[in-house]
């Protein structure tokens, strides 16, 4: 009895010790991400999480999915309170995270697996802070059948002249078709795509960069002329009447389904919504999707110039107590195989080095083939204006060039004056 | 004789332990959730409040605020909203309450129907009215087109000239029912003998309304106006759901601007948003005290 009692005591003690050791080894990394409603991206990331957990027994990832606005608001308070997750979603324009020392230096990752320009987008004072998962270019999508029906020919180089583009707008309008689906009901940037794609072509990347940073005046005649050209397009009826309140998801549907628009100016992440099943807002199965370049701009010095941007990325909390595990998790993304899986699943470009020729899905392969053609010979400017601007210039830019100017409720002169005064 | 004062002292001795025990929870909650945040906001307004470091900037935030055009646009919009909406809400509510008081046919149905909007959240109301104001298929423009007035069809929330009035209309639609119910209760509590005396004096409906009903419900009306005014000075939800302050800050309110500066501008600084909140608190408090003082000269207000 006494011996049995001792044995039991020893067994229990060993059990407790084993449990305590296991508990000490088990680690849970917290992970907050945007893309709650963007299923392909979410499923891709969830697959990577499972892969990491399988390779690292004892370490689990507790993922929480948000929509972007709610995520950003939550992160601002959580970071300040020292309660932010180990890993979270961010975009490179959020320099305030780096300025305030909230992000972990990710120099320890294998950056040879990342496109140099993508690393550059996340490099701050010589150190890389974000894993650039999502990359995108500005694309002008169009309905090929509708375009044929109007008798409009997209040239071989996929870039219409200013006159041909205006002719297209007028022909569409005459047939009761909205020439371009755009809406700014819930986003601070879609309306401004018109302006920034035109300005980067007219000014070239260097002067365009100076303009956004307040080193070139918005009263520059080249800027004013370009805005007048855009105004002539909007006055010809380029945009839907619901432009001011049309939300991003609704603009997608407006383009491909109801009522149907001729073109749609959007980031190449178009696929993350449009390639969803039809009942989840995706485009019709046989939708005749075409992609062309933004039209040539009168007086442009660089019609091949266009915007490329790093979008959704993952960063690590500088105060994480699990640095080694965090770096290991982020490192799981860094392989050509995972990059190709992103292309296949999400059908958007990535900052991870990939080989698009290995994409097997026919829809994705066709899509990347079109993207490749429109981007042939392109000269890129990195980031859309709201990723470059901060503070008041950014707020004024959103109100003026995302909303009021394309809606036609402010003159070119007033728009220029307001933006110039914001610096 | 000599012991009497001692007895009096014993009787008057306050049970401090009990008092503290009862007050402590409420005082703790008040200090933690109201007093401290208010004092801290005031303190923040004199600082640049960044994570892990605060930097004293004196009156710099106040000086910047004085020249902040967006803030003054937001102030103007909020004041227009707070001054017009209560008047519309309360006057329409009085008409509806009088109709129900007079027992119009279907009064029971109308009482429920008119009160229903206040039961909905601003989120639901915002989405509902985004549809109603939709340019292409919203009922407002559809009705105009059906009546042959298609030229008047309008992007109601997309035009700076109509965006704010359109939102003011929504809040009036939403809150009129609440005011109506309160006024109806006030009407039902009017002293019957006064009404009967007026009727004995051959006072018609108009006379009863002007000389009896309105004077007797004056305190309720003024309370409702002040409450509505305070509510509109803080309006946030509806704007955030529908326009986010667009277009061209035509619907920007002070609350939405504070939120944008605190959480949407690419900065962690809470000093400047705290300055806006402090200045606005002073303006609202002063206005409410002035209204109270003005109204109290004739009526006692309770809110």
C-alpha cells in the first residue's frame, strides 16, 4: 500500500512535470490580418499557417481576421497599450509604425527570395520591416464584347491615344453604357486613380514624385493641363452618376454584372473579388475580360510610366516575446513554391520571387499573360499618392482628387489651389 | 441638562462608513471613466502624445487648430445641424402628437409607425438612406422620374449643396417619433380642468393650442430641443456610415474629424485630436449652459 502510494505519487509528479514542460514549450503566436472577406487570400494564408504549425510542433498561430478599417483602428490602440499581436497586417505607407519603433527589424529573413523593389518598399532607414506579400499594378480592365459592339479597336500595344479614348467614351455614352465603373463610397483612392495615372505619364516618375512630396507646385502648367484633360473626360460622362456613393465591391459588380460598364480602372487585385464565385460577388463565368493600358496622355513625357504598389504585407511586433518563432513563421512564405501558390490561388502579383510560367490554373495563367502584355516595357512609380503623402496633403488629396474633382463638383483651378495650399 | 447636547451629537453623527461604502463604487466608476479621461484629454491638448513619450508643446495645438480650415468647416456643419434639426424634429413632432391627441383615424397604427425609426440603429438607418438616395434606382429619384421631374434627380449625398441637408433630413426623420411620444405624454398629462375651462370659454382648437397647450408644454418642448441639440453636436455614426465627411468636407462634423485625426491620419499623435475634443467640449458646454440660462428664466429645465 505504502509502496503503491509512493509509486502513484511519483507518477503524478512526473505527469505534472511533463505537462509543465510541454506547456512551457507550447507557444501561441497571435496574428491579426485584413482580408476577412477576401477568401482566396485568407485561404492562402491559412494554408501557410497550417504548414508552419505542422513543421513546428508546439507552436500555434491564433489568427483573427478583420476588415481593414477595423483592423487599423484596433492596432493603433493595441500598439499604444502594448497589447498588439505578434504578427499583423500592414501596408508600406504606414511609416508611423516604423517611426515609433513598433516593428521588428526583419533583416533575419532570407531576402534573396524577395523582389528587390518589394524589399525597397518596406525598407526604412536601411532596415526591412515588412514581408511584401501582395503587389499590384494599375490596370484598365474592359469588357471585350462590349468594346467590339461599340466598334472600338484596342491597339496592339494596348494603349489608346487620348483622342481614341475620348471617342470610346463618347460612343459608350451615346449607347447608354457607362464608360468607366469607379466609385468612392468606401475607399479613399479609386477616384484618384484617374489623376495619378495621368500625372505620372505626363510628368515622368521623378517630377511626379516631387509633386506628391510638395517639391513641385500643383500649379505647374503640366499638372493643370493634365487635370483639364481629365475634366474633359469626366464632362463627357466617363464615370457613373453614382460615383460618390458607389462602394468598391459595388463598383466591381457594376463593371462585370449589373448594369455593366465598358471599363474599370483598378489595381490588379481585381481578381481577389472578381474571380470569386458569382454568388460571392464574382464576375460571370464567361465574362469577356480584357486588360489595356491607361490611355496615352496629351503632352506626356512617359506614356510607359505607371504605378506599381505593395499592398497587403505582414509585419512583426517589436515587443514580441517570440522573435525566433515569428521570424520562422514569416520565413515560411519565402519560397518560390509558396509564391507560385499565391499566384495560383489569389491571382494577384506578389513581392515574393515567383515563376508565373508554372501557374497551372487556366484562368490565372490567362490573367497573368494579359498582365504581362500590358506591363511590357513599363517604367514604374512605387505607390499610389495616399501611400506617399501624409497628414493634411493626404486628407486634401482624398477629398479633392478622390472625390470632388472626378465628380465634377470642383473646378481644375480650385482643385489645384486647395492641394497647393495643403503643403 | 448637561447630557442633552451629547445626545444630540450622537443622533447627528453621520454613518461615514456606510456613506463611503455606498458612494465608492459610483465615484470610482465616475473618476475612472469620466473624470480621468476628461482631465487627461485636457492634459493631452498641451502635449504631443506619442507612444512611450509625451512632449509638452504649450498652446501650439490650439494655435494650429485656430488656423485649421477643415476644423472650422466641421464646426460650421455641426452647428448648422444642431440648430436646424431640433427645430424641425420638435415642430413636426408636435404636429404629429396633436394629431394623435385628437385621435385621428388609425392613431394607434400611426403612433407605432412614426415611432419605429428611432428603434433602428444609425448603421441600419444609414444603409437604408444610402439606398433611398441612390442616384440610379433610389426611391427619391425614381419618384421624381415617375412624376416627370427627372431633371431634379440628383446624387443627393454626392453634391456638397445637398449632402448636409439630406443627412439632416435623415436625423429629423429618425428622431421625430421619439419627440412625438414625449410630447404626446405631455399632452395627456395636461390638467383637464384647464382644458375644460378653455372650452367653457368657447375657445376653439386654435385658441386652445396657442393659449393653453403650447404654454403648458413649453418646458417639455424646451427640454427636447436642448436634448436634440446636444445629440446633434456629437453626431458621428450616420456621417461615418453614409459619407465619411465627403464631399469636400460638406458633411464633416467635429466628431468625425476628431476620429480621423486620431485614427486615420498617419500619425500616432493624440495631442491634436485631444485639443479638438477639448475646444468642442467647451463650446458645447457653454452653449448648453447659455440655453439653459435663457430658458430657465421662464421654465425649469431637467435633462
